[in-house]
């Protein structure tokens, strides 16, 4: 199965949103109180790469697929 990036996910709690750019890069939007923090992660070690694989596959029931529009709305409110 060929993946087409970016891929969008959110945590089941709804407090983290992810835009997965590639097998080694993702952007996380994390809600902290009323603020949103942005983290761009460049996976350099195995645990970070495994995290990206888990998010992409929605493993462990911790992540759910979302549409780009939902991610972009949160990104816009985080600016």
C-alpha cells in the first residue's frame, strides 16, 4: 500500500493533532489549557520513527484519522 502525504491524525482525547509529512517528519499541535503549542519533529531515533508508524496506522487505538480541513482549522486558531 502506497501512502500519500500529508496524513492527518488526532489523539482520542482531542488535545493533540498531527500532520504527518513523511516517514520521518510530523507537526504536532498540542493543546495546553487555552493555548496551542506547535512541535515539528524530525525523527532521528527509532522510537520517534515507530511513533510515526503507529500514528499512520492508528495503532493502539490512540489515534484517529481526520481531514485536512479539521487540522487546518486548529492550526489557524493556534496562530
